[in-house]
């Protein structure tokens, strides 16, 4: 039971901070928050993503490139130009690291106002941090994985962020339905997104990139992350951009 509980906490917790902080805030700036709240969110992202921690800067810049070059040869990840899931994952990883480590020149339109906390990222993205998280996960499994099949969750847990990426960047460009005719292959992967906290409404998102609400086009398209954002907005922890919502 403890293993399954940990799995769901890290799946949905890590996914929430990926879509809320890295995606809707860093990449699209669909809401604002104070610098103090931003730094707290950095730390929470690290705690929930653990060994899978992604930098807001690296993610934000790369995702803007994805929207600008969707399904072209310049797209950091596309089923149209990657032979399979694994080659896409590897190429995405390589581009992300080059962006994050400032090893490639990035057009200002992709980096403008993308948040970056360099000192924290240096720690959270380090191999030492990732190894410590892996050791903690392993120790937890040693203590609570009393049945052999519970160990099947371990590789998923340590590859959680890439798996989240594959579900959207590969499958949501391959399977699903569309509400809008676009030049790219983005699709809404699920009619009710219980799995990806709104990220699966990918066709909606590609049509209205800066909207905080990824769902809402059809009655069944409920975006759980947006409802959490509405609560945070009411509590004045964040401020949703009124122009694009």
C-alpha cells in the first residue's frame, strides 16, 4: 500500500508542478506570482519531481520552441520526425540539457521572461541530487515492497518525467480527437483527462497556447489543474491573466 501511495503522490504531484509551474507559468506565463512564491514553487517542484527534476528555464525555452516549430525538423520532439519513442526521448533530453546549460544560442523570443534560479537549479539538477533521490526511493522500496510485483513501479518512478513527456509529446500527437484544425498534429488524447491533469487536451492547448485552462471547449473537457489555479487565484497566491482567460 505504501508503494502505491508513493507512486500516486509522485505521479500527480510531479505532474502538477510540471503543468502548473514549468508549463503554464514558465513557458506560457498564463498567470503571475510573487518572487517569493516562485521560489517556494521551485522547491516544491524539486521535492515532488525528485530525481526527475526539470529546470523552469530549460523546460520553458524548449516548450516555446515546440510551439513555434511544431512538427517540423526544428521541433525538439515530434513523432513526425523521430523514428520512435526512444529516439524522441533521447533527442528531447539532449536539447533540454543544451538549453539549460547555455550550450546553444537561443533566440530572445524563446527566453524572454522565462524564470531562472541558477543557484538552485545547479543543486537540484546535479547528479548528486538525482543519486540521493534514487537512493531514497530504493531504500523506501526495500522497506515497503513486500511483494515482488511492487518493484515494477520502481523503473516507472525513476523515469516519471520522461514518461509524462512521452504521453503528451508522442501519443497526444498521434492518437485522440481534435477540436481545432491546426497545421500540427496535436490531439486531445483523452475526453476526460483523469491521467495528465489537463495536459492531455493538447489540441486545445496548441490552439490557445497562453490560456490557463486547457479544457472547456467541450462539456466533458475538465482541466483539474485549472480548477486548482482558480482556488489559488481566489486566495491571491497567483493571479491568472484576465486577458487570455
